[in-house]
């Protein structure tokens, strides 16, 4: 069902209530998502982005109820990733000659994914598309989060179509930020930032400055996922500036896996020590095999330090720990401290390996870590507590 956003903009996207995994199984989406597509009506009509491939037919059928497809004059593809361009292929079967406005990389990437030579119109920052009374102004946003990513801005109504930026995987039928649960919304927004945008944080303030320097009114931000920001849209921009600036709270997150609970006992004793050091500090403890990795990454994003624990197995580390360390390396967190701990039976390599991986991932590793032979006794438990208590002193 379409939703009127402003006098000229209609939301024509898809709410996906059942989505629980995105990017294959790389990203959990506990609250589903939306694929936001926008129809802008003026003397000429523009369609901005589409929906994910499995919904292609449903999307096009719904769109035909909103507008005669022949009356769409321009299609804007802000981003070629399949969740926004998947339904474009189905749409273009019906209107194959319509111009598709995208960045230079967008054209390359759409061609590579769709294997179609549509009527691509390459645009760059500052280029304008005249719709009649209003114009769309394009703003390239490479690596936010793909090389092809682009925003566009609708004059007169002051609307920024920001594609993935400022989005959230958050299914809702009400569509506007002032109508949803604020805690849920910001939980999804920070999870989205932490898991998708962290590697590109240095680009975020630059892009925001560039847009602010246009000195144009901003009444709405219409991202391609989740709610439309109409109530104080700058609030999410301000959050992005904060998150991009090596964000951290007074929080330490402990993540571990364990075989016979020795490393678990260590983690709990370390948590007690951390609490003794600073009772006001948030301390979060995750056994990685029973935790959602993207939720854990969100907590790492919020932390000033992390502790990573693994038993030693086959001269190495447990696979769940190895997996999260690989994720952390790719995300490129900055300005965070870390330490390793773990139990072992004979060879005891795990702590050294975790330390190396943490250094490789750009963390400031505090000390050599803490090892425990077999099951921690009272003395080792006390050492773990002291380790936690002294770590950040
Ligand atoms: Fe929502 Fe990068 O796709």
C-alpha cells in the first residue's frame, strides 16, 4: 500500500516483516526491514529506488496501481545493491527505454549485476534533474557504503533521499520517526551504523559537511530502509556525527567461548573485577555461540574496551571467537582498548593468538592477557577479578 509523504512524494516501497537475515546471513534483522521506494510527482515524474528481488513482481504490481508506468519519466537508482535495484529489472521489462539516473559506478555495477544495457544517465554531485516546479539535485556518496552510493535532494520540499545512510532495518506500517517506538528506532539505527557504516566513519562527517554547506532546508530525510525522519531530521544527522567520531560509552564488553566452562568462569570473575573498578560502568558479557554476532558488534561499537576469551583447541582458538575477530578486523574500530584471556590444558596458545588478532584489528592491547591452566581455582578466580579491576587503571 502506498503512503503519502508530502504533496508530491508517495512511498511505494515494501515492508518486509519476516526478514531476519540480510546480506545472506551476515546481518541479523530482528525487526524486519523496509525497502523504501519513492515516487515524486511534478510536471515530470521520478521514481527513486525500487525493492529487493524477491518482491519484484509484488512491487511492480503495486506501483501500477499508483501510476501508469508509462507516466514515469525518470528512474533514479541511488544504489545498485539488490535490496534497492532487484525490482528494477522487473520494472525495466515494462518500461525498457526510460532513463535510469545513477552515478558512474552505479551504471557499471548495475550492468555487472543485471547484464542489461539500459538508458543510463550518469550524474555527479551538483547535477540537477528538472521535474517542472521542483528539481532533484544529485550528491555522490561513494563508500557510504558502496562505491556507487548516491543521495538526491528535492528542492522546494527540502527532502533528502539518502539511500542506506540514516536507515534502519526496522519494519513498520507507520513509516515516520515520530510514530514509532523511539528506543527501538535508535537501537536499530545504531546497530545499522555499527555493523555497516563503521568502516567508512571517516567519510561520514565530510559528506555531512558537504551537504550542510549547500545551505538548503532539510524538512525530511527519506532513507531506503526504515522510517522517514520528518520530526527533527537533524537528530539522526547529529547521531551520525557522534557515532562517526570514534564513538564510545562508559562500557566494557566481554566476549568469549568456552569448552568446559573454565573460560566462562574467568569471564564472570573478570566482570566482577571491572565492576569493582567502576561500579557506574556498563559491563556486558556474551558467550558468542549463544549470542547474535551483530548485537555483539553493536555492543563492541559502544565500548571503550573489550575482553576476548577463548579456550585453546588444537593449538588455536575456538571458531566462534575466530569468526568475531575476523568481523572486528573488517569493521576497523578505532580508539578502543582490548585484552585477551582463556583457559588451556597443555599447549595454551589461545591468549597469544587472540592478542595478535586484536592488534591486527587495530585495538590497543593491554598487557599479555590472562591464562588459566585447566579449571580456575579460588586463587585463579581472584587473579581474574584483579585482572578486571586493574585493566583500565
Ligand atoms: Fe540497502 Fe546497500 O543496500
